[in-house]
């Protein structure tokens, strides 16, 4: 059951639909979210859905967040992707000192962007860290007010800092976005509007207070069920929301096309038994995947505590439901693209960009087929020490 405030978040996302649709070509071409749409996104609090209430966030349940991201992504996947990434990065707030989190997120237009960890390291120095290097895949960095890096820490004696279970500790360092040198290198097949570019740092000093670690869920300072979920699990929820939005838009576009199109020498698409059965199967598959993911998130939420992180079997349930949802959405997109025939291949069609976007999404870490193997091993009793 959704509360009034939670329903309102979904409604706010839905109301942005026409403006997103109108700006989609501009987002693809310029790799930016244009004004006044960007301001409307912030006014609708779309980048604060997973932010703690302690820093003026909405701290929504993950299934509500899922539906809001889907609503945005129906109209433009790149915008939906950047909103999901902004919300995912906001999950660092519970792992920062309270004053630091307030400093970063006091601006109602605050957005954090970063790239995944790589070989770069941070040098521990008095009062903080010095870091140099180059990172990539920083989705939404053109809208970011703060940026970050995730890297191992080299102690003054030259050893690597260790964390839980003796593993190399990965520290997140945050700094104002203007301190990064941008690398305009996002020339890709799909999700072009995300501007998931690279960036460089040269001997940047980051104070200790502007650092934290997202590795260990037990280190969070914020209570609450939302933050009992792992950050990587909520990342996967966001990707599933984008995938659902793309698939839903493609199925709706195909239904519209099928009622109008009669292929040469054949009956109207809508009158084809093959098309009818295929469409019904994809509708059922997509709807079942959404219901399964929604139910899983709600059940895990119900059992979650305010302080302890969810356990590994619960993390595996979230991961499985997300991986299954992404696969179902990809299957629906593939069906509509193939069934639409020649109408799908032209730029500007309701299918071409979304097909490219979906198959760019499908290459991302959250869509890996290996997730099924990892969860299957857990279901069969092989529980690892670490699972995110």
C-alpha cells in the first residue's frame, strides 16, 4: 500500500512526462538536460528520492522509487538513467559525517556524480588524502555539483589500508565538481544523453571529513529501513526502473503501430495471431517481472531493521529480482523492435533510440548474466562472506 506522499512522488514523475518527451531529442544531441526541464526535475525532487530525511531527502521505499524512475524513463532513458544515478550516489550521505552531508546536500539542486573504482589510489596525508588519476563513466556529471572517486588508500608507510575481512578498503572521496577536469569521451551507441564522461584529478587534497566508505553497510550513521538495503542492491533497482520504462514505451508504441500497419502482402499486424500471442507474452512477462520485483522489495523492507543491514539471503533475493526484471525488459524491447519491422530502423521512430538505449543498458554491470549464477549458488547453500 502506498501512502499519499509516496503516490505523490510517482505522480510528480508522471507529470514531467510531456516536458521530457519534448526535450528528448535535445538531450540526445547535446548530452545535457536543458532548462527549464532541469529546474523542473529538481522542483519535483526527483534527485532526492533516496536521500535521508535528515538532509531534506524523501527517503522513499525502493518500490516507489522504482516506479518513479520507470515513469521518467518511459519518455527518455538517458534522463531516467541520470536520475537513477543521482539517487544512487546520494546513498553515500548516510556514510558521511552529518555536517558533511548537510554541506553537500544543502543546495536543493545538489547532484553527486562519479565513475567506478579503477587502479588509481589515494595517498593518506595529515588531515585527509591526496589523489590523482583518471576515471570514466561518470553519468550525469554535467549536472553534478559534487563529484567523487572510489579508490584504495595507501598509508604513509606504503601499505594498503584494509577493511572488513582483511580486504583492501575502498574509500569514497568527495569534492566540488569544478575541481575535476572533464574528458569529453562519451561517443557510444545508446544512452548518449547521459554524458557518462571521464574526468581527471591532479594531486587534489580531500579533507577526511569529505570521505567515507560505502563498502560496509554496518558503518552507516543513519537509521531506517531504506539504508538497510545495500547500495549496490539499490543501484540494481534503479537500472531495473530504467529498463521497465524503455520496455513499456516500446510496447505502447508497438500497440499503436500494430493497429495501423498492414505489411505488404500480409494482414494487418493487429490481426496476426503470431503478433497477438507474442505481444501478450511480453506484456505478461514484463508485468510479472515488475510484480515480482515490487513484492520482493516490499517483503525485504518489511523484515528489515532500522540499524542492521539486510542479510545475504535477502540481498540475493533483491539481486535476483532485479536481474530477472532487466532480462524481461530486454526481451520485451527485442520483441517490439523485431515485430515493428522496417518502421523500427529509422532515427526518430519510437523504437530506434529506445532499442539502442536498452542494449547499452544491458551491457552495464547490473545486467550481467553472472548475477544468476551468484544467486543460484546462494540458493544452493554456498553463502559467501561478502555479497552486495
